[in-house]
């Protein structure tokens, strides 16, 4: 859920790799690596098994999202 929020608030694709299986030192990884577009839509989900995911992305979606999300148009230059 947080990866989708990061994609939307930054108007960017998010590629979130996740471990699967036992982690040395204790604990474990539960998978579900994701590729998310700038609108927060999950384009690929790796599931709970080891493997690869891939998807063709259109980088023009970044420009489109950033011009359509009002909060990204309010940036001002930082002045000392």
C-alpha cells in the first residue's frame, strides 16, 4: 500500500523488489515484488515465489502524472 502512495505522490514508477524465504539471522521475506505506475496501479506482482517480473513502461506517464497532480506544480525555489 505504501509503495502505491509513493508512486502517486512523486508521480513516478516504483520498482519494489522483495525477498522470499528465510532471512539469515532470523525472520523471513514474503515476496510480492511490485512494479507500480505513477497513478498507483500495480503493473506486476511477483507473488510469494522466487522469480522475475517484468513489464514495459512508458516514461511519458511520468510527465503526464506530474503535470496533472496539482501538488507537484507548487514547488518553489529554496532561498537561503
